[in-house]
């Protein structure tokens, strides 16, 4: 990563420097010039803004969790650095929990215990714990990328299975937190939908209905996709 880029994006630079910088698959190593393509520039600006919002301790937790993923490219070439993206999505969850009214937020380190990703509190709203789950597009979508596609009404079974599985995992992780009995509990899903699913506008309502029917116990499900607004 070029020194000028490290200076412009100091928290991304810290992530790069904490990672295996000589690794052949290091995500940031290819950016060895001071200028970036427009799309990459936008991505770096967005990621730096996310990281700048973290408090010092949470940023250190992020570095511990994410640094090993910077040079860990997925075995599937089309999925790239999906594990790294999941770490950034946890930071999106950190920002989201603050917007919900819990300003004292903290990223949690899950190395030794299966804990949720975030705990937060507020003098007026009490405590809240959140697990962030990322659901990626299907393998079929990756194969079809760049080709003309038509709308497919109805949620794919793959997507419904993924949501059920992620929600079940989130409930288990949330249950392991010391606050679990007296805190608001949220599973925050960040979903990348297949294009054929997005093109059928009625699927937006189908997704909302499916998630409302899936929700159990006292663990809320909130979600956001790349085209549809977050669940309110």
C-alpha cells in the first residue's frame, strides 16, 4: 500500500500494516501507487469513514479480528476477500446500534467465546447486544454476473435457508453474552440479493414477511440489502 494512501486513509493503513503485508493475496498490497481508480477511491473513502467512527478500543478489536483476513482470499476467486468484508459489516452494525439510540457501543472479541459482535448501552434505553450476519449472493448469481437476467418472483430456497441458519447462529451467540437476560437483543442481517430476486419488486414484501414470521423469542431481526432500505 503506497505511503501516500496510508497517510490519506490512516485507519485502513493501520489495518494493512497489521496484516501480512508480504502475502501474495494481500488485498491492499496491489495499491502501490498514490492514485486510485474512481471505484476503489469510493470504496476506500467509505471504509475509512466506517473505521473512523470506531472508538479506540473497538478499533483495536477490529484490527485483531480483521488483520488475518486481509491476505486471506476466498478459495472461490469470484468471492474475493469475503471474510474481510464481513469484518467491515460488523462495523456497519456498530454504527447501526448507535443510530438505534445506544451511543456507548463496543466491538467484542470472539476469539475464546462464541459471543455476539457488539454490546452497547444508553442511560435512557438500557443495554443492547447485536450479532451481525452477512449473507452473500449465490454461486449462480456470480456465474450470471454481467449477463441479462429476468425477474424471478418468490424468495429462493437458498436465501431462506441462509437466513434461517444465520439467525439460529446469532441466537446462540447472543445467548452466551452476560447481558442476554436483561438486554435488547438484535440479529442484524446484511444481505446481498441475487439480481433476479431484486428485479421482482414483490420480493421486497416477501422478504419482509418471511423475516417477520421467522423471528422467535426476544431476538429481533433487522436487515438491510444493497437495493432495498433497512427494516424499520
